[in-house]
């Protein structure tokens, strides 16, 4: 899995298609991400995961004042989503009793949650995460990712949290702040203290400094592509806490992060993309009717652009790389042929990279 470039996204939009899984990394569910951050001393709400309605009732009974029941899928916008099979609205809800938690778990488990990021088919809900209710004083946004242009990690944060950061960027770009971090020295305390002022929580400077340093330690130690906390909250008691978190691990570091790789929920991944990843092929399903088999990411993107320019609809991004063998080429063809929407296959191989006898 890998990042989809803006050019691929533009091709997809141009052809009214949808990228179902536009990431290159290994995504963790919210409950997994929270557990990982907690191991680096980041404060998170108390919670447990359930696979059945009966388990949900038992867990919910441990909370005195009800809890939040969160469907677990690898996609955003769960609160505004709906269950495909029943039309039930909302993938995250507050409940007051254990009985209500059990009924809500029944609404979610074994069904598909459709969100703005999942595609029309939705994603299967195999778990629900039951979390304590928190008396929230302020919601903010905080993430740590890679600035590929700057060649360093970058904190992105905003005093506006609990909503799509893309919406904040569009409506109030002045409320988004960035802090590039020198990877050789790590984040400077003075810069992290300034972030507390930007977020409007000067009274919690020391807590925020600790949390951001812990986030950075996790990011580096676990080969993360991204850590996102939305919302980052302060409670009525003045505690800074990661109320909801996402973590994506760089799949290229899988040999170092075997435990995290094993946590990946393959039911959330497009089957063709999972198949391709197994054979070290870079594939992303887009949904057109012209299958693309290309070597080299740049050539693959250009090929898709050309197809779109002349009125075609590329079905996929598929880069077999420069060292593919016969088995990989065979599997690449199988993947394209398994797509019922594909009516033709466009092969564009640069022979100076890949041996032509392998292709034939």
C-alpha cells in the first residue's frame, strides 16, 4: 500500500470514480492506535473492544455514567455514516445503559458502515469500541506526519478539532499551524510550548509538551507515516487527552514492525490491493474500465493521465516495478482480469527497466 499522488486523485475525480483505500501504510483501528499511544504514556479515555453484543453489554456495565459506542472501521466520518444493510444512521453514539450498548452493537456488528471515505459498499464492522464518557472542555486537532518536501517530520495542529481538518483548512486556514521537526535533534521545548499558546491552552503547556514529545517518540520508534489525534481534548479537570486517534505505519518498515503488521485488519482492505501487496505489486483500484499495467510510478501516472485525456477511464494504478519476475507479472495480469469492470488492458512497459523476456 502507498500514498496516492494528487495526480492520481485528479484522474479519479475527472472520471467520477472513488479511491477506496488511498494510503500506502498499514492502518490501525482506533482501539489499536489508542493502545499504542498509551504505551508511550499518552493519556487516552478508558475503553475496551467487543466482538459481540454480549461482550458489549459486559464492558458497558463497567461504566457508571454510560459510554460511547464506536464502530471500528478504517475510515473517517463514522459519526455521519450509515449502515448499508439497514440505513441506521451514525457509526458513533452515546448510550446511558449497558442494554442500550448491546442493542447498538447489534446494529453495527456484522454489517457495513458507509462513510464519505469508505465508498458505496462501506466497510465491515467487526468490532465496536466502548469508551468512557468524558467531560470535554475544549476540542483541538493534532497530527504528526512526514513533510516530504522538507524531508522531516511535521506537527500539524489547530485549535479547531472534532471536525474534518480539510474543512478547517478550507474555511479557516489561519487556524492551522505547522511545526517542522529536525529529525536529528527532535522537537524543541520552546516550539512545543508555543503550540500550547496557538491551541489556546497556555495553562496546559507542560502536559502538551509531554504529549507531543511522546507522540514524536512513538512516530520514530514505530516507523509511522502518520499519527492523528482528532479531537485532542482538555477535560473539565484540565487533563490533555487523545480522545480519538489514528495511526498509519510505513509498510516498508514491516520487517521491523512485525507485531504491528500482524495487527492489520485485512477485511478493511480492497481484496485486489491485498493480493497485489502480497506479491510486492503497487496496485490501487479506481473503478474505470481500462486496466493499466505499467512499470514505474511516474510512467503509470502519466499513462493514466493520457487515458483520461482521450476520454478513457483508467481502472487502476498498477506499478510492477523494475525487478518484477514472471510470477509477479502473472499475478498482475490475474488481478486485472479479475476486475469485472475492466474491458481492455493497456500495457505500457519501459524495456530499459524491466526485462522484456519477463513480460513476454
